[in-house]
C-alpha cells in the first residue's frame, strides 16, 4: 500500500512539474514577443522557482523510499542573518552597476523598480540560504 501511494505521489508530482515547466516555457517567449520584458523575466523566475522546488521535493520523496532516512542537523543560527546581509549587498551592487533608478530624486524613477529589487533580494536570499544550508549541514546522521 505504501509503495503504491509513493508511486502515485511521484507520478502526480511529475505531471504537475511537467505542466509548470510547459507553462513557463510557453509563457516566456509569448511575453517577450509582445514586448513585455518585465513579465518575461518574472515568469522565467517563477518557472525556475517551481522547477527548483519540485527537484527538492523529488529528492525528499526518494529519500523517504529508502530504508534508512538521513536527518541533517539544523542550520546554524547565524546563517539567516549572514545570507540576508550578503543578499542585500549583492542587490545594492547590482542596482548601482545597472544604474537602476530606485530613489525618488533620480530621473526615470518608478515604484516598480523597488519590486524588482525586492524580487531579486528574495530570489538571491532563497537560493543562497538553501545552497549554504545544504553545504553546512552535509554530514547527515542516519536514523532508523
């Protein structure tokens, strides 16, 4: 029964992942052709996030199918603030390098630019937190 349930879950997740990938793959060129560059980038980031999320979910499902499940220790407490600071510095460098007008006294300032800054910060924070968290807790302790 458990084997059948895991098999059904794996197939359902595969169908959802395929649908998300297809939607993001079709949405980006369509949005780019209509001249909506911001929408194209947003859809691409959303598709990338969905794919990365499903890859992690698939890895967790594969781990639960094994007899011995490895528990990784929790990430260090200092990791979240350090990654937040690193992401903020990286976004600040990107904003200055691209000369994105984010202050009201700059020519070409739009409120939407702050949404791009926040989206970039969130993506960088999430990716770096996951990557560093996995690297720092890579010595799993087996549990039966």
